[in-house]
């Protein structure tokens, strides 16, 4: 779970950029004729964890 704790501490824009980047690379590869399913899977999972939780929305950043 250490990765997700580290991931939650990153800025929201960076988290969304990385996750959407993985999804975008997978989509470009798919149009090029290659199927990289792991990019969509990992990108989607990281995208779910990219949005701020309730505590972060209230301004609490020290969990």
C-alpha cells in the first residue's frame, strides 16, 4: 500500500496527467495495430485514485 500512499501525496494535476498519459499511449498503440492492455488497466486504476478524497477537499493533507 506504500505506492498508493505516495500516489495520494502527489498534486492532482500530475496524477491525472500520468494516468491519462498511460491511457493515451495505449490508445495510440491500439490505433497503430498493437494492443497494450496493461496501459489501459493501470491508467484506469490510477485515474480512480487521482481525484482528491473528502479529507483533501477540506484541506487536510496530513493523514
